[in-house]
C-alpha cells in the first residue's frame, strides 16, 4: 500500500471560516476525512499534517523517505519561502503543489510560486478536488 503525506501550510486550519468566498465552506477536518477515504479507495494510506510554522513544515518534508509521495499546499509560503523550496529540492519523493484557489487570478504577489519549480506538478483553482487529482497522480505513478 502506498503511503502518501498531505501537508497543509499556514491558515489552512481556518478553512470554513476564512474567506469563504475564496476557499469555500469546507473545513480542514472535512477535507482530511474526505481525502483519507479517497486515498483508501485508491489503495493508499494518507497521513495528514498541518502547520502554521515554516520550520515545522520543513521538518515534515525531511521525513519524506517514509512516503511514496507528498501533496503540499504551502499556503502563503508558496510565494516567498526559499527554505521550503530548498527542502522540497532536497528530497527524492515526488511533491505535488496544490492550491484551492487559482493563485494566478488573485493578487499579483500570489502569481509567483517559488516552490513550484522543484515540484512534480502544480494544481490550482479546483477547490478541494485539486487534492484528489494530486492523490490520483501520486498513486498511479504519474508524478
């Protein structure tokens, strides 16, 4: 059974109450529960992790050898965390970057991802469904 890690970054613990017009009404708990069921249906096991702290996210990425793939929503760190970028570049498992909203249609500072160039792929603007697409790619060996 493939083991996949889901990492959600800063403020994603506020899903369901934060900018509902942008992120929807679903909560982090509902997202994680839905994704765990979906992963199980794909024959995979999903470990879920969320942190508002950059160093903690980096530490979790350094545990990559425990997994066959990582789904990562770095939140605002996407746009400026070279430390998270370097952590992704330092591991050998595929990482797929996911964003609930379309970062390219939002404020100009969100248009650039410093992390995307070192990931296997990026999925943006598809809501929670983007996470499922990332899991499909990782479990089917497409990443």
